[in-house]
C-alpha cells in the first residue's frame, strides 16, 4: 500500500475497500440496466473485527425483488471482508445499491 493520503481516516479507506469488494461481486446485467435507474435498496450490515459479515438487514427495499436479491447476494459473496482497522470491535454500515451501482 502507498502512502496514506492526508485527511483520510482509516475508516474512510476501509469504506472504499469494502465498497469495491462488494461491487466486484455484484452481478450486473441487462435486467439491471433496463430497470428504473432511480430505484434504490438500502442494506445495513454489521462487520465483525475479523471482517466477517454478521448481519445483512434490508433498511429499505427498492420494490424490485431482483435488485434487492442481487444486492444481498453480492454482500453474501463478499463475506468475509478485509479485517477492520485496529480499535474497532465491529462496524455497522449502510450500503445503498441502485441499478447504476453502489452509491
């Protein structure tokens, strides 16, 4: 890893890393491309110190089952995520998926 840029906290960088990891596991296809691009599904996850994803909870569903399910599958496929930065026993994070990608 290169030098840490000024102003970035370890959790900011961690956020970027997990976002990239989850997006990589998200199967993006024609069905999503043809969807209403403004749909969004919000999912809350709890990440343990080890990087294990403990809880995956829909905060709000998009109303489109395919979008909701594909987002949840991407998270499950990404388990475990990288370990949390030191000093954090766990981390709760909300993820927002739209047909265009992860927000």
